[in-house]
C-alpha cells in the first residue's frame, strides 16, 4: 500500500470547487519533499498537472492549483467542468523507502 | 511534438520474458532521465524503474529487482525494459515517462512531465 493517502472519491457540481488531499508523513511530504499531481482521464495515460507543489505546466488551466502544508498537500479544482472527471494522483519522494517515486492512492473526481 | 511511444507488450506465460521498448521523439533524449511506471488493472500507479541520461544511475522497485532490467540507447532515442521471470502480478499497462527536474542548489525534485500511451502486459497461463 502507498505511503501517500488520498480520498478514494470526491464529487461536485459543475462550477463548484473541489479539493483533493494527499496525506503523507515525516519521511515524505513532512520532510519537505515536493509534491506533484497527475490527471488520468478515463482510458488514457497520466498527464502532469502540477509540479513542485504549486507550479502548472504550460497548457494546464489556472483552475487547477496545488499547495502543501506540514505532512499534507492539496489539489484544488475551481470552476469544475465535465472534462475534469478523471483520476488524480499525487507523487513525492520518501526517504525511508528504497523507492524513488511514491504515488498516492488516487482519487476519482466525479462531476455531478 | 514531444512524444513517447511504447511497444512490445503482449500475453506471456508465468515465468516467461518480454522486452518493452519506448521510442522518443521531439526532444533531446540523451539529456533526460527516464522512468517506467505501471498500472495494474483497476489499480493505481506504481513506479518500476529509472535510468539516468547516460545510464550511470539505475534504480528499481523492490517488486521487480533482480527480474527486470532497464536500459537505453541514446543513439536510437530508445528506452527498454527487459522483463524476466514474469508473474501474474506483473500484469499491467506499462508507461514510459520522461523525468523533469526542478529546484536548485542542494535540493532537486523529480517528476514525470511526458508520458507515453502505454503498452499492456498480461501474464497468464
């Protein structure tokens, strides 16, 4: 099982704001390691959404924002749209594991 | 256009072998570290292996160590994953991904900024 825990699902109506948490520990997020977020639309490959806690690659709408505090990180989606329905994964590094990249458990976002 | 295209997946019996390839285009392949990431059916993402730009540094997840071998050919802009002693639990979509780097000074962070579409590996008798 992953060391980064996410809620299995979140939902919201179009136009609403939803947030996805990514909870870690003192050996990963709490140790200061950066968090990155990926979006996986149904049947497609993951796509980088946020890197370095809060940076958006070019082409990613500013409706998506990331933050980090303590042992957790969050992804916020404001002005939720139907095309945002997807799985979202956080990713970081853990100093206690022999794993370079640790992914979160994943969150399914449903647009009502 | 920056692109990664995986190939080589298929159906293989337990204990068998398979070699995955990933063809890169649209960027200077030899300047980037590369990863393999897999996703079992209905499951989340799992990092499998990493290789640095010049193949000097190679890392594996414990779940594949001793069975999988990552390699690259910068002259051919290609990344490979040799998979031996395959098990049912290796069944997954395998993605190759380019490693992006951020930070400065004493601290750098790594993420995956370009992904291929994936190739499916099924291990079953």
